[in-house]
């Protein structure tokens, strides 16, 4: 008889709100990306490279918009959406400056 995953550790699927909830913690890859983006931002500021600064700020803003969106405050979702669009516009600006 083959053991299934739910038999081994008692996991049972439930149709609850917890299944569709948003993660509140960052994964290891996301944390690494934030640290690397901060290092790239520091390099861009020191080297005075505007497209690199735009790219790093865009990534940092996009990663932080999740915290504003799901914090439960009335304006959190609005601020998160504005920050997400601002990050996308910064990314487009970085590519425009890069190929100018």
C-alpha cells in the first residue's frame, strides 16, 4: 500500500479562507532579490548611472507594494496599487534611458 502525502503528515485539504490567503512572509529568493537590488541601487548611486538607479528602485517598489496592499488599513490597497504602477513606469523609464 502506497502512502500519500496526507497520510504521512496528517495534511488534509480544506476549502477554507486559509487556502486562498496571501503569504505574510518573504521567501528566501525574495529576500535575496531585495538585498541584491539594494546593492545595485548603491552601485548606481555611486556610479551616477540613472537607468540602474531607476531599475533598482522599480524592483524595490514592486516588492514592497505587497506590504501596503495587504496590511488591512483603508488606504493600503490604494497605496499598493499606486506603488505598483509607479514601479512599472520607472521600469519603462529605465529601458527608455538605457536605449536612448
